[in-house]
C-alpha cells in the first residue's frame, strides 16, 4: 500500500530575465535553503534528492546541491523538457509513497539565454523531428519559431473548429497579468487589458501577439516531501499532502490524428487528469484552483478542456463568464502562471507546487483563493510528457 506523502516545505526565488540572474548554483541553493527552512529541516536529514533542469551539463544537480551540503546522498538529475520539475516531483513522490525513502528533496532550476528555445546538439537526430514534421504538414509557416508554430497552430485548430476569437486568448493573458500583480515573486507584474494584449506586435498574424507567449526566464524552486512517520517523528507540519498524481507520454494519436492540438499533448493531458480524478475519487468540479501550463495563452485555453474544467468547445464561454479567475468556477494560475510569473523550464513544476502549497496553507496573501481545499497542477513538456498532481489540505488544517 502506498503511504501518505506530505509536502512539508517549499521555496522559490523571484524569477528574472536571462542575463539578470545569479549563476544556477546560487539560485538553486537559495531555493533549496528556503524549502528546508520552511520544512524545519537540515540538509543532513534529506535521504535522496531529485534535481531537474533542461539547459545544462550532466550532474549540474550535484554542483547546485554541493553549495548546500556534502552528505553523500543519492542525487538524480532529470531532463523532461518543460515538465522537468514535475517529473522530478513524480519520482520523489514514488520514492516516499513506496518506502524507498522517508525524506526527499526536489529541486528545479534553469539559467536560460535570451530568445526562442533551440537545440543545443545539432549533430544528431532531434527528439522533435516527428513533431516538426507533423507541424510542417499541418500549419507550415516556417518563418515562425517552432514553439510558436506548435502552440499557435493548436490554438488555430481550436479557432477553426469552435470559432474561438483571438480576443479570448488576449483575455487569458490579461487575466494572468491581474493575478501576477498580486504576486511579488512574478517576473511581469504590470496589469494589462485585453486591448493591450491585442495591440501588441503580431508574431503570427491572426493567431498570436507577442504578449500571448511566456518570456524566457531564469529561476529556481524546491520542495521537501516526507512520509507520515518521518513527519511525526520530527514534528513537521502535515497540512498538505499529494492526494494523487499521474504522468503520461505521447500515444499514436499525437502524430496520426492530423490535429495540432494532439501534437501539443491534448490527449496526453486529458489522460493524466482522468487518472488523477479516478485515483482520488473526485471530478474536476471539486477542484478550487489550478496551476496549469500556460506557456502560451493558447495552451491555457486548450488545458481548460483537457483537464475537464469546461466541456470541449466551451473554453471561450468559460473565459467570457470569468470562470477562470477569482469569483468564478475555478481560479486558474493565481500566481500569474508562466505567462506572467515566468517559465524557467526546470523550475516551473516546483514553482507551481510552491504556489499551490501556499494556497492550501492560506499563505498566498493578496492572491489567496478563499476556502481552497483541493488544488490541481498541470505541467506539460513536448517530446513528450505531462504530469498532473492533486494536492489536498488535510482535515483540520487552517486555510
């Protein structure tokens, strides 16, 4: 039987633009110390560590954690594209849930360069070659950077099928800015209107403006996971547990459906969410808040439907009714999300975790979601992997 896994400590640092951050070992050590302090633990009590990053040489996780301590514990490095942080969390949760360790540190960081994402190793087959071929066949537009073609193409498919106006994506970005204005750790805190987003330069005419894409970002975040016995033995807080979690990867539909929404992981996300709901015995209507993977406003809209927050084809109405923000059905990305908080690839999954833990503890201050008891996390990486995690506030814990 799997045992309870408690998130006893979280920490993150303010995200910054590329070139403005400290080196990755400094960022990572600061986030790690914050999580350990929050948990009330010393690094010497950590039994394993799982570290995620995308752009970095092998064993950068060791280099980062050696700044905190040299205790000889296993350190595993993880790279699963934009879902790296949550993949590290998934591995750590399994270790604790099944008794391989009682206390595991999970760390994610990224020191990024300015500009669009690109390949580092160009002397071998790209892991995206099948995705690129599908995208070229479905949408073309070779003059547009690939990441924009992926998610812009997926948004375009939704627009064509359901008549979704471009203004809906702009409204999502404006909502993100309003949430981020309440978050001192967010990179972009200026409030925008839907009209501001629409007036930004078009990067793909009729499909996407510049403000609908998340910025490249540097940063770090961390979490400490513990078993119930360990938490009791050390007098640690037991107020937020991981209730259920699932990780999925691509199926044949990704490349065979002839739909850009499948190329960017719609069914992958839907399957992970379904597994989580089934394992927890709940439905999407039971969730009060979600931190989801809004690398582009288009993917936030698609994720509403993939996660079951609204019916397929119902996302535009969901946005128009304000059901994605405070006072609505479910608050999405109260942190400001990737669009405003920033997206340091390896850190994103742990930053989402930190936000949801703070929310469930009632520590989110101006952005607090009232009465939060169940919180969902969705972290997607093309290539591909999707991790969905459900967090629960323990009975009797203050919100």
